[in-house]
C-alpha cells in the first residue's frame, strides 16, 4: 500500500501566479544563465579531514540494551561518553 499522498499539480493559472510572485520577490532574484551554468551537483556530505572509524567490539548485553533504549542517536552518545572518559583520564584528547 502506497502511503504517499497523491499530489495534484497546479493549474496553468495557479502556476503562472506562483511564477509571477516568485519573479517579483526582490529578496530572491532568479539565477542568471551564467550562474546556472556554474552549478554542480553535490552528493552526500562533505568529506571530513578526520573521518570516524568503524568499530567492532563486544559489550555486555545489559550495556547494549541500556544504550539502545536511550533512543535514536545512541551511537553518537556512546562516542561522547568515550570522549569524556578519555578527557577525564588523560586531561584531554
């Protein structure tokens, strides 16, 4: 079953009205042909100078359950916990 709502395209009159309003907006002028020619597609996120490293390790089931039960973003929170632990132990990373 498709859960996407059915989109209804604007009528030619609605489209003309929307286009006219967009073209008259002084805060958002249309791009010139030269500007359009300079556009390049972006794919994904910019590369990091120090990308994160994949990690495989074993932990107690109770620890993993507790981490995952904290909801989405638990892996980022684990990274912060490890970073904080290293900072406490060594006085900084």
